[in-house]
C-alpha cells in the first residue's frame, strides 16, 4: 500500500479481485475500472492448463476431475461464476467498463478504441495498429 501511494497519478493496477474486496471508496471516487471477462468455457480450458503447468497449484489427473472442481468453485480462486455475478452488480456504474476477451480478440483495434475512449486516452490510428500487432498472441509468444 505504501508503494502504491508513492506511484504518480494515473496508476494502472492489474488484479483478479472481486469488487467486494476492493476498498468501498474506489466506487465513490473518480477511479475507472476495466473488467475483462471471458467466456466461462474458454476460462475453464485455459485455467485447466494453467493449473496443470504451474507447480505451485494442485494439478488434476483428468479433465473430469478438474471440471467438477471448476463448476463447484473448488479451485484456488473460487468460483468463476461467483466472480461474474459480483461484477455484474456494478454493470451500470459509469466508472466501470466491461469488455470480453472474445470481443478484443475478434476486433482488437475496435476494442482498444473503446477502452481508450473510456479512460480518456488520446491515440492515433497508427498507435492502435501498432498496439494490436505487439499484443497479438503470436507476438507475445515470440517475445516470451
């Protein structure tokens, strides 16, 4: 928290927190929140591979074992469905924008334009194209 307070204004923080564990003041301030959501089916598949490839997390012997845990919220970070429900309660808050991973994947430039507009960022067309290229799966895989 001390380091956070020392950061210059216009901070960008990334988290997987639910709104109920954020400070209540964040919803009464001018802070803007981007909530990136993902199709639960794709989330389940991605999380399955994440769990089985990260030694710090419990791995699963089979998809069926994992899927039961996913559907019942018995994973390290709880239920994805509960996560969605908690954020859905804030859907009409003008300081919160939701966008789906699938929407960004389908048209990255349009998605970025929506995000930039929401945050009040001024970018030119070349910026959007360059960002789309550098954040593509292919580019990030090559860089990793």
